[in-house]
């Protein structure tokens, strides 16, 4: 199996627990496919029979609304998975998926993966736990979009990018600022104002993707205070 494919799948919590001999059985051919910008992977209501695990690029999930513009639900980047409904028999896609930045992906056959899971109860439970964790993350993200100010959303996102760093930290934005604004539920001009406000906390950004954070602890404190508020004040 292509080493690039193994690296993509082994880094994904949904597939890292699959036995090595199962992966070749569930992968489509070719194993790694190029997805050009503008390609629709699936439409809302289509049968869910493929999962796309992104090696790079960017895919947008959106919901079609009669008489209204589509509502962007998420933007997925490297290491993330589009089409998780394919894990369930006879499921349909609850969103549409479109490539917004040229990508490469490992493509998993939903039916073949379901067959592999049918004989392994422990593995099925493990994948359900991963999906539940992903759902909690999506609910948290939606809640943040509703309750946090634009500046707090940006601070939380930068903290997530920084991971476990300390002190002065440099992060790289995974996609252009226009797409980041969509991801955070704001207009590009609003994103610029949020960056300007964070400048007072030592966050500096230029024209590229580089963001320098003078003291990550300050941003992390803001993010943690907001999480506490959303949890009902529980420490």
C-alpha cells in the first residue's frame, strides 16, 4: 500500500485501530485520488457510500436551503474525513461536499468497511466512540459560533492550531483568510478587525499564513474562560 495512504489513515482516529490487513480491503482504486477545485464529492440526499480522508487541500460541507444561499457547516482540511455517514448501512448524506482548494484523498468504500466491521464487535464500538467524539466536537464548534464574540472565536481557533505550545508561538493558518472567515462564521472584514483586537494581546499577522503569538497563555486563558461559561460555570 502507498506510504502516503498509510500515513493519512494511521493519523486518523477513525482508522488507526483497523488491522493492517483490513485497510487494503476497504480502499477504493486508485488509493489516492486528486480532487480538483470546484469538484462536488456528493450532494445532500445522495446515497452515502464513500468516505474521503483528506491528505491535503480543503473541502467544504454545506446544507442547501430552498430559496436561500447554501449554509456552510464546516471546512475540512488535512487529516479530516468527509462523508462519515457512509459508515452506516443505507444512509444518505446530510450535507453536500465541494472541494474549495485542490486536494488529494484516500477513498474508503462504505459497504466494504461495513462488511469488515460486521465481524468485529469491539472494533465497531471503537469506531462509534470516535464518531461520538467527532459529533461532540462539531456541537462545541457550533455552540462557540453562537455564543462567542468574533474575537473569542479567533482566539480559540489560534489556540487549537498552537496545540500544547507555550509562551511565544508561531502558527500557520491552514488556508487563506477568506476561507478562515467562513470557517469562523464571519465576514473577511470582521476577521481583520478580530485580528486587530488580538494585536493588543501580542498577536501579529502579516499578508501570508504566518501568525505570531507573543504569549499563548493569554489566548488560552480567554478560550478556557469561554469554555467554562458554555459548560454552565463548571470548572
